[in-house]
C-alpha cells in the first residue's frame, strides 16, 4: 500500500476510536482525513481505512461513492462544485454552469490544463434559499450571477 495515514492523522484516529462506539462508525471521519491528507480518495486509502474500520474495502468504496465530497482523482487548485438540484436549476444553474465551462474552457468532470480549476455538478449543497450556488474549496458562493462569477474568479486569480 502506498497510502498510510501520517503520524498526525494516526493520533487523530486514536482519539476518534475513543469517541465512536464501533470501528465501523469511523468510516466517514477517516474518509475525511484521507481526503485532507492526499487531496482525494485513492484505492490505497480505501484499503487503509478498511483496516482501521474492520470493514471490507468494497463497503468503504460504496460509502465514499455515495457522497459527492469524496473524489477519486486529484482536483484542480480551485475545485468548483455547482449544485444541480431543483432550486438551483430553477434559478439559473444551467446559465452559470455554461458560463463557467466557457470561461474556464473545461467541461463538467474535467480539470483545466494548468491544473487551476476542476468543475463538477453535485446534488444539493444545502443552500436552496440562496440559489443558484456553488462551492469552491469548501467555501459557498450564493445568489450567483454571471457578474458574480467574474468577481469571484478575479479574486481567486
């Protein structure tokens, strides 16, 4: 295995074992730790998590694939997740998505050539009252317009 939790994360795992009733309950926290450490969830990380949770690797994989926040490839420096559920769709999500694709010159599920941006559509990000919205590296941007997209990208670059 090429993925091994680093010493800081092993200490965190030790503390998590004290807080959670069973090793199986550690699945999501360990997926988060692996993502933070490696930037994405590798198959080696799934194997490592399986050893800590006493679960088959396939169960870890199924859990990870259920949640849109866990990815299996490295993202761009700025990982853009745009909500595609009903509230966002009704409030202009497609226009925002198409604008992002045009200015970033990438399609959904792609990374820009320079590695700066990756773009994905995801299910609800929990901000239906401020649709359309997107998340860039875990920071929410709400009530989006084309003009707001320009401002956001200008700040990032």
